[in-house]
């Protein structure tokens, strides 16, 4: 089946950890979603940063190291081709902090949970900076001119997602909503499908298993995004 995308459609795509998992990035969900025996919530929160910034940086440095070893998969590439076709009529929002969408060729990616390869000050509001380095010691982590310490530019548990006004405005304009590889367990991202449906959009889910918010979708296509998307979007 090919998804019918009309000339007047505005497409909102939400991607989650399942898309990046197909490239080999850990999801940190489920029984095996641990790092050195820690649940991700224990190393990705403001409380963890205050308690042990060294451990937080070890975790994100490890994630940066893993990121260097992976490549975009056919799901990422299919979405980049769809963007080429639709231009500004496509809004790509991701829960993922990696750069695989960009490496696949997507130009307008909204990262609601931040970006792994950026850092920002933990004290002031200076814009984040590109930062691909891994830090083995907290002494190596740069300081901001204000005296604050650089932290990963990531939305941690308990923090407000980024770009929410822009995301919600796009939801209000969309006519076709696709959620790809997202479990429906993390809010507010999990509420976007229902919001789009209430705004009149047709909603579709693509992933290996039904999401927790299955009720919000008109149709579900079960399977890996790298296998389903090229055919569904007719970009193979």
C-alpha cells in the first residue's frame, strides 16, 4: 500500500527511538535498557546532574562514541526523500537526540528532546554550541564565560521539551500525521497523535508493535520503519 498524499496535504512526522534502534542505537526502554546497571532516569535528570555530573558526562560521552559508529537506515532516507518532495508541507519532529535524520539528508528537523552533539551552559541562557567531544574527566568539560559548566543540550526527565509552540502550531495545520517508531509512552510527545486527530488529521502509525496510544491512530502498519516506509511513502 502507498500512503495517499494529496497536493494540499500538510504532513507531520513524529519519529521515536525505534527508528534509531534500527541503526544500532540503544533505546533504554524495557528490561535491557540499562547503562552500567543504571536506569536512564538515574543519569538523565537535573537531580543526577547536581548529584554526579561526572557520571552524567560519562553516559553522554559513551552515547557520542556509539553515535560515531552508526549510519542512517532506509527509514531515515525515506523521510529525507519525502521532505525533498513536499518541501515546507512536511514537518519532521523527532524525539531522538541523534543526528541520523540530518545525515540522511533531512534539512528541517525539529528536535523536541535536544541534540546529543551539542552542549549548553548549566547556568545562563547562551545558545547551545556544537560539541562532538567525549569527556573522560569532568576537568576536561569546558566552562562558560559566565562560570557555569557545559552540560549536554538534552531535555532530561522533568524538563520541558523544546520548540513546543512551533510543534503545536504545526499540529494545528496538519492533515496527515505519521508516528514512526515511537512507543506512545513518553509525554507530551505521545499526545500529539490525538491532538492531530482532533484537529481533523488522518493519523498513521509505523512500528514493530502497536503503541500504547493505539486509540489515537486511524491505521497501524506493523514492521520496521526501514522496511515499511520506502514502500508506504513510494520513495523506494
